[in-house]
């Protein structure tokens, strides 16, 4: 049913069939249903050089994407995520059409609270929908929430291994250069701990298509002060490697 609105982005159609569907672009299905999506290219390079991952297939197109599988755990695939909901979550929809039913996402994001240290892990409980992509999959709402059962399994795994973590919301935005002071303060007041560009879309796709999705975001650059601070967040190779390997284990249990 089509729901009209004054604003196009708030017009929602719950018809599961579109004129163009993921199946129109997908190829042979994967032999597994588990995938890790990461935003850490240097970790993927390191794993490939060490023979810890091997090429599964190249996804063709104008922007080809390589999918790998773990050598010692071949039922888990690994690929690099793309920036922004249309690219990352749109690709996730295609992966699901190819048989993926369990996904763990790991990336970094800008902290909205200075007390969140570089490398601290956030278990994503949901995302504030300050973008446009998710509104094509779910009816308008301020927040899209993660599946509580999946999030609970992630937290239990971390606690069992005594891995410290935070939990809470992210703020998903389309516009990295429009994170203004008032907007930051508003999102902090709503409970967002980290700002990023993919979670609302990925959560919406997972909910719409009904598959398991979990996300770990580590604290990166700092937007909480008067001036932006990079905090060398994208050079923390050890943190990023450990996070990918953690997600490899988590995707098997969610």
C-alpha cells in the first residue's frame, strides 16, 4: 500500500516487489549464508597476504567488488563495505538475494562524547535515521532498532570473553560536511554515541528482508569539541584487525 506525504522521502510503499529487484543483478548464489562486512582495507590486504583469506568471487559491475572467504573458516565470507547507505546497504540487499542470512558489520565512526576513547566498541542498538535510503524500506520513524535477540547474542559473547563495550544508538547521516554544532547536540540528546553513514540503511534492509544483522562500530575521530579531532583513528591497525576477527566469530552465532 502506498502512503502519501507532503514530503517525498516520507512517502512509503510497503509493496515487497519493485520494478527492479536485487535478483535482477545477482548471479550464482553463495554456498554459505554468513558474511562479514568491514571498512578496513588494510586489514583485508593483511589477511590476503598471509593467506588467511582467499578470493571467493569478483562481483562485476561499474564498481567491481571482491568477496573473500576465510581459509580456516570457509563458511564465512568477507568483503569491504562501501561508504553511504545506497552503496553499502544496497549491496547488502544484493548479498541477501545471493543467500546471505547472517551479517556482521565492523567499522569506525565519529564519537559525539569525548569520553569514548579511540578503539572503544559500540554494539549498535539502533540508528537515528537522518538519511534517505532507509525510508524506502521501512515506514517513517525517528529510529530503526537492531534485532534485540541478535544484539543480545553479541553482548553475551563479548561479556563471556571479557571484552569491554558500549551499547547505544548511532546517528546515520548522508552529509559528512553538514554535521553542525546544533545537529550534533540534538543527536547527542537523543542518545546517539557515534555518527556514521551506513547503519540506518543496513538495519532497514535486514528488517525488511528478515535476516540477522549485527554491527560493531569503534570510536574514531572526535566531533564533541569546539574543533574536529582526527585522533589518528584510521591508523589503529591492531584494533581494526582484532575487530574483523571478532566479527568472524560472531557471525557464526547470531
